[in-house]
C-alpha cells in the first residue's frame, strides 16, 4: 500500500509540474480577413514563439478564417500590443492555460487503473490491450505491427467474429500526441464492440461481416512525452544527426503529395514532414501493415482533434476524388447521425477546402493506395477547450463519434453485400 501511495504521489507531482509551466499562458483566436492579415500573422510567428493550435502553422492560415494559438506568459504583452497596433480582432479562448489543464482531469472515476472516461497513460493503455484481448478471445486479438523510435511496441487490436477472408476497416488514433481525446475514442470503440456484440443488432452485424483493425495510439513516444514533459507536444520523438530539434509530424510523413503544401522542411517546425516519406518508424509500420492487408481493407478512418469536422481527400491538392459525390453524401449522412445524439454540429467536405491544404496525410495516402472510403474525423470541440477537452466530455464525444463510425461501416458493409464482395 505504501509503495502504491508513493507511486501515486510521483504521478501527481509529475502532472503538477507539467501544468505549472503553463501558468499565465493564454490561447488567442484572431480573425483573419485578408492577405494583409495573413502577412501580419506570418510576421508575428517569425518574431515570437507562437504555438499554433488551429491551423497547425502560419502557412495554413487562409482569408476569411480564424487562427488559434497559444502564447507563453512572458510574451503576452508584446503579442497583445502587436495585435492592438495592427487592429487585428481577437478574443481570448483560454485565459490561463494552467487552470484549463488542471480542469481537464475532471473525471469522477477515481480508479488508478484503466478507465474509459479518463485519459489514460500509455502504460495503462498497453496493459488494457492485453486484457481486452485475453477477456474476449472470440472477438479480439492483439498483435504487434512495429516498434517506435524509442522502442515501444505498437499494438494493433483486431476486432470481429473470427472468420476467414473478411473485409476490414482500419481505424487509428493518436497521431498527434497532444490530441488526447483521440486515443480515448479508439478505446471506447473496442469497449462498445465487445460489450454490445450479441445484443445490439447493428454492432453484431458489423462484427460478423467485418474485421476492425484498431491502432489505439500511433505516436506512442509523443503521447508518453505529453504525460511526462510537455503536455502540448505534437510530433514523434525521433532524433537525427545534424539537428538538435526532435520529432516529425507523422501526419505530414506519408507519400501523398509529400511536403508539397501545409508542411515544413524545417526539423524544428511542428509540421516538419521528415527527411523522406515514411522516415518515421511509426508511419512506416502503419503503412506496411495496410499494404500487407490492402486487398481486404475497404475503409480507413483516422481520428484527430479539434474542430468538429469529417473530411475526406484531398488535402494535398484542391483535387476532388473520383467518388467525391459518394463520399460527400456519406459524410453528410454520418454527420447528421452524429448530431442526432447531442446536437453537436460538424462540417464536412474535402480536406483542402474544408479545413486547410496539408500534404503527406495518412487519409490521402490511404485513398491513393486504393482505399476509396478514407476519412479524417476531427473531434470536439471548436476551440473553447481545444486540446484541453475535459474528461467529462469523453463519454458524449465518444458516444456521438461512434454513431458516425457505425453509420460509415454499415454503409460499406451494405455496399459489399450488394456487390457480392
């Protein structure tokens, strides 16, 4: 018992020191009306250490939009002066980031182990993957598809009723380390699949007809780092000679218009695309697995946050996919299904026009590999909390997202049955 209390104390102390660093920091939303405003945002980013939340970098800011960014306490006066002097309209989304981070862990589930309504550390998620497979051998199996830069095993869960040659849907979470609601959804999906199989008609039909490959956390090293060192870390943790900067944006590291737009060639940038496509062990492992199962994988879903969007290719160009009309109709229906539970409003459409141009993303890559149902879900919220979404919102966020995912999966299963595939 004493050892447990010591360990718990160490965990709490670590979390406390993490958020202490954010005391007095703020998150701003600035209105961007025209090219002059965009130039001012670029100037601000060059002269100050700005942590962009939405979009991911200054290069992705568009006219008639807004930009959310995090500013350290010591830079507040100069940033606010800059905004005022240049007559840029802004609001403060988060007045004290430390308080927002402390309030994020508001779950009433006081368990020290795994919980579906709490944000779980990687070690807890790792143990959960083993447990959920052991407890549900008829529905869940676990495998390792690769290792991370720091040597952690990348566990994949295969969820579905055992049967040879089944079509599959691939779902991944946790590309960007600070988007904690994303891994929470993958865990929730598995929970609901095993809990309601044999009781819920739709889930039973889906698991009988399809396999679901679930990668609970893609960027494990980065996710661990957000718990131990820097809560707002985004990238992987890979190091390379010639640069003191660490990490690559894994969602700019795929061979889909790689580094063409909305990505940086600077190793210090949050949107660094890496030295080559699939330079990261994590993205290579994911891509290799999908290539190995290419004939059976019919859909690809990748879960991110925040902005409440359901987007599909393309993001690396203003091209529309061949089946744009079908994808648009499917996205519209899935968003309608999602909003039916809590009234949460999502926007939808092709990535480049709906959110911003960004090359090297996994959804575009999967589509170009021949997976014609490829979607990115950007979960709650639209900026009030951003990356500090409270644990109390895990349940409603996951419940509504599950409705959209089930709708898409059911549509695909219906198409496969209709064509005899």
